[in-house]
C-alpha cells in the first residue's frame, strides 16, 4: 500500500460502497473490465475493502459480450441496497437490449434515489428511460448522430465522460477508466486514484473537459490549418451543407485553391469528401435509429429521396432501404 493510499485505511468499513453492474447482451468488454478493475485495485491499494460489487442482468443466468466471451451473472434485476450505484454496460445493438423490463427497473431505482450511470452505448438506455432529461451526457462518437436525433431533451457532449448530478455516462472504451478514477477521487481522494492509475500504467488521466476523438489534423493525417478548418465546418454542417465556394471564402482562399488542397492531401474533391461525410452519417442513422429513410435523407442534407438513394447506392453498392432491411435481418438472427 502506498503512503498516499494509506490515508484511507481504517475508513473503508464505515464508508464501503457497493456497485451493481448491469450487463446487456453484446456489452463492450473493455468498458466493463476497466470499470471493475479500477474498483478491485482501489481495494488492493487501500489494503481493505472500499468497494464491493455484483454483476446482474435481465433474467440472470449467463450473458455474452461483443467479443463472444460468456459470463456468469450473480442474478436477475432485483431490489437494490439503499446506497447502491448502478452501472449499465452497453455495447453493440443497444436498441435490442433496451427492453421494457429493464427500463421499468431503471425508472423504479431512479425514483428510489440511486446513482445510475451508463458505459459506452448504455447512455441510450438511460435516455430512453427518461433518466437523462435536462442533463449533460455523452455516448460513443459513432452513436452521437442517432442519439442527438432521438433525444433532443438531453444535452449531448463530445466529452470522454459526463457527470451531472446522480447520473454519469461514458463514451466507451478506456473512458471507463477516466470516469471511475474520477469517482474514486471523489470518494477517497486523489492520492488513492493516482495510485490506482499507476497500477494500471495509465499516466494521462482525462477529465470531462477532454473530447473523445482525435483532432481533425491527426485523424486525416494532415496538419494544414485551413484544410482542417474546412473539414470541421463540413462536420458541423451536415443537415445544411455549405457550398465549396462559401467554405473557401470563409477560410480566405479561392475555390480553386481549396480544390487543390483536397486533391493533394485527400485525393478527392471537397464535394466528394463532403458527400462521404453525409453518407456516413446517413448510414449510422439507418443502422441505429427507426427514422424513416426520408427523414434520414433530410437530416443529411438531401432534399430529394431519389437523389439520396442514388448517391447511397453509388457509394455503398446498395440502397438505403436494402441496407435497413439487411441490418434488421442480422439483428433478428
């Protein structure tokens, strides 16, 4: 036990905290494991049991994560202890895991005053239960488009995690580490949290002010400031696309100069790159929401459904309707 961690010794019994992890089908293993390991190491570094936990799931029995590994659950969703913290662990195909019994259970426990959070895509479940209304939340960047379309009463952020009152959410992946280290620091001090981070070989703890994705220049492998600024404007204006001429003017260059930049660094025209961004968002909405194809088209800046279908087919070699249908068949298997 480190000297910093030792300050908590002797206080654990009186302040022991209990976490209830609720695993959904196809949950993301790394998010769950990172959260659980943080609690385990907190106990080890403090030299006593500061945290205990249970692993539950609807119906009890066994459950399989997105990597195909099966876990034995401690039990079904049931009555919680007075001060238990609920952590819902999401992953792939979150809509299928968002069942009425789960939503009703979460609403009941929220009425009982429990602190409830979601890892990875589980923010979708909390939002569907109405537990994030009027609150700040986050979700994995790949699910942000669909979440924003469905839950406009939630203040969606791009942070790695968000804590608002007795609700917390993470973007998934290693963001669980950042969140749990934050909760640990709040409970028992930064000394213990830093000792746990050292054990995890985690030297750059992020806060709720850190964003999920790499910067535009890093993502595209280009550090040309004007090109990066144009791409940021494109990403922020999907529903109402801006013309290449207006984009060029806004960064102080000619349309021809902008064309040359895109050809040189990205091997495509600005128009083509913008179209690919819009089609990627459209595919996310088709896969992750129940929005009609027409509404998906409008949300991605296509005023004509036929034009949307033509562009989609040219890029993905299938129509939006077939894409939606094949995804539904896959989920049903």
